C-alpha cells in the first residue's frame, strides 16, 4: 500500500484552459432548451467558469488533506473512525461520477472506518487492459482491498455501478458483508417478473421507467456497444466532455450540483484521460453479464426519485423480489446523484442501518 498525493502538471492545466477558450460551438434550435441535449447557454456559461474562475489547485489541496493510497492499482481514500473502533464501510460511486461524490459525507461518518475507492478506469485507478471488468470482477477487487486493510467483516454501500458492485460483494461474500446500503437500483439487477405477476404499483413504476429509457438511455446504447468511438471526441475536447457529462448531472439530479463540483469532476476525468475507460463499464457488463440472484444479506434502500427527468419511484415489494430489505427510506429530495445532492440524509440513514446491524458494544456516529 502506497500513500498517494495528487499533483497535476501546470502544462496540463494550461492546455485544458486553452482548449476551453478555443471551443468551436455548434448552433441550437431557438427556444428548444434541453430538448435535444445540453442547452447551449448553460454550457457556454459553465465552460467560461471552468476556464477562467475554477481553481483546481484549491481543490487539489483539499483532496491532498485526505488519507489517500493506492493498492494493487486501486486508488482509495481511507478515513478511520476517531474512536479507533469504527465499523468498516466501503462506498462505491458510479458513472459519470467519482470518489468526489462521497467526500461531503466523510465528516458525517466519523463512527465508521470509511474506504472510498475509485472504480477501475476512473480517475486515479487505471483500468486493466482487458475485457470482463464487470460488477463481479470489481467486487472481488474490493473484497481483497478490505481484507488487505484488515477488515474481515464490513458493510458496503453504493450508487449506480456502485450498487451493482455492492450487490455482488454481498452475494459472493456473505460471511464478510454484514449489510449493504443502496441508493439506486442497477437496471441489470432488476427483478425479472412476468407481466401477469406484477402489481398495479409495479406496472405504474415500470411504465415511468420505460418512458425514461426512451428519452435518456441513448448514452447507454452507445457506451455498451461503441465506447471507443465516442471516447475520441470526449478525450480531445473538454467542452465536449462537459456537455456529455453535464447533461447527465442536470437530467438525473433533483437540483444540479454546484459549478465547482461539476468542474472538479470534469477536471478529474480530463487530467487522468479516463472518460473512455470509464465508459467500458457498459460494454463489459453487457458482454460479461452475471445472472441476478436473491441477495440474502440485510439490505437498506434509500429511494431518491426526484430527477429532473423522472425515472419513477420503485415500490418496496418490487425490490423485495431480489433483496432482503431490512430498511426502506423514501426521501423528499434528491435524485440519482444522492451522495452529492443529499449527503447528510444518506449519512444518517447509513448510520441508523448499520447501528441496527452492529453488536451492542459498537458506536456509530
């Protein structure tokens, strides 16, 4: 295990700003707003902020104040509980996110030993130059990481791809994983149910979800078939990268995160040239699928259904077809990116869930 510090060379940042300032802009149909994708005026303003006002060096100093390490090619943050007796907890981000999503939660999780890894192919975790890097592959890497850190029993939580990884940690290592806390359902792991067996609530939810697929799922079709092709443009144009990722953060959030957070996320992808490798998650999980199975490990589900483009609120009974749900919390705010949208709400829910699961002598803040 090696300590890790971030330092992006000045010439990389200078090149980034120059590319942003020389963006060649397309036109837009007047009055269409976000109807055909990222809105032009929104992106122009954000790109101007990224080029002229965003302070990556301040962000870098904040990140370097954290305990960061690499182990077997995996970058992670490791925050130990102040008491020295924290419940181990590994939290996993998704796409188009990074470990940055969970940083605001760290001060609220002082009762845990928190591990925040970067998925292979994201940021400072290089993706192995091979195929088959699916949920199960990553979950095995996470189990080895937690074992190397000395944790024989631990909790896991996640969002987006992180939900899939956490699910297979529980499936494959039930003796080690005491519980999992999820804030999104990965579509690959949704219940397979005959139409005749669905309740009215489930039918209503699935109708909304199918409507979301029609308007929002195009990116997934591209990334699960031709990630390399779209990667050339996104790896070469920071404005294109901001347009592609920014549209997801706008559409899938209840309230779009701050410019500083978005620019930090975009910069992380840019300086590590990891956008193409991150998109390979879709290709690998499509071509190396894992048959879903019932998850007997105690599961908490935080429902954050307040997206700008509605995806629907899953009924508890629907997910109980595949998960042993012990805690179900429907939140009044927050969308797909709940860890950055509502960090305090998730931290409280995590603490309550693992407090219920933990032995009496443990204290979870």
